[in-house]
C-alpha cells in the first residue's frame, strides 16, 4: 500500500515525464521535419535542408534538455509496474543506458544538419562529405542501441502487465512505446500525408502517449481511492 506522499510523487513524475517527452519530441521534430518526407540516409539527409539554422539550434537545445527526463519517466513506469529486485534493476539499467545514448544521438542531428546545409552551398564538398560520413558512422549505431533498449523496455512492460498485478489495465499494453512506433511507421506508409507529421519524432510521440496514459492511471491510484 502506497503512502500519500509517494502516491502524489508518482502522479507528478508521470506529468514531468510527459512534459519531457513532449519537449524532446518538439526539439527532434524541429530538426528533422521535412514537408517532402525526405528522411534517412538513402535520401542523403535532404530533410536537413528544410529547417533554418535558428530552428536547428532551438530543436537541439529543447531535445538535449528534455531527453534526460526519460530516466525519471521510466522510474515512474517501474513504480507503476511494481517492479522489484532484479527485474527493477534490469529495467532501469536499460532505460538509463538507452536514453543516455539517445541524448548523444539526438545531439548529432544538429551537426549533421549544419554539414548538409554547408554541402548544399558547394563549400568544400569533398572534405565535408568525409566529415559527414564519420559522423554517420558514430550516430547510426547509437540509434540501433536505442531501438533495442526501447524494444526490451516495452517487452518487460507488456510482460509485467500481462502476468502480474500492476497499476495499469491490461489494454495499456497496446500503447507500449515500441508498438506505438510501429503504428506510426504503418501510418506513414499507409497515409503519408498524415504519418509524415509524426515520423520525425516517432520515439518521442510514442512516449508522450504512454506517459499520458500512465499519468492518468497514476492519478487514479493517488486520488481516486
């Protein structure tokens, strides 16, 4: 049974995590969004030609300031799942490790954007391309690690909700972040005109949705009993 102070803190950490995911997503969207949906290495990062330098800088600072709040968010989820002992430490270690790397990866997007815009002006193209390739070789592995960590965290979340008594109803498994990321990619491929608005910050959009649900159920635990 939770005491009142712990219950209130549980609710407010959910709200803080929701806010952190929102500003991180906004920052990533400001850096990555392209009306023409020119995303990924196969499109030669042409999406970075769209935002202004001021927009890239704003997105960078919003993103790197908001991203560390994810760690608090996953502590909140761990409490809502009532994780204990080894499962708790595995869950939190994945969250800390994954989102620390995530913040590094997020920051590299600003540097890539500056290089792409410089290359587009034909300024020392060959030299800048070499630097860009080096940055890509560092940032791409980080993104893959983030995806693996989010997959593992979502897997643990779904497993605990289905097999133990938590503060979540069973249907919340369908809003697990990794599943929502899949929904966003499906939306992008099926209805590109709509999915294009969510794809640049898919990971953050997924966490905004999950933290919103989690904050609501934390409120139920704290103030409705």
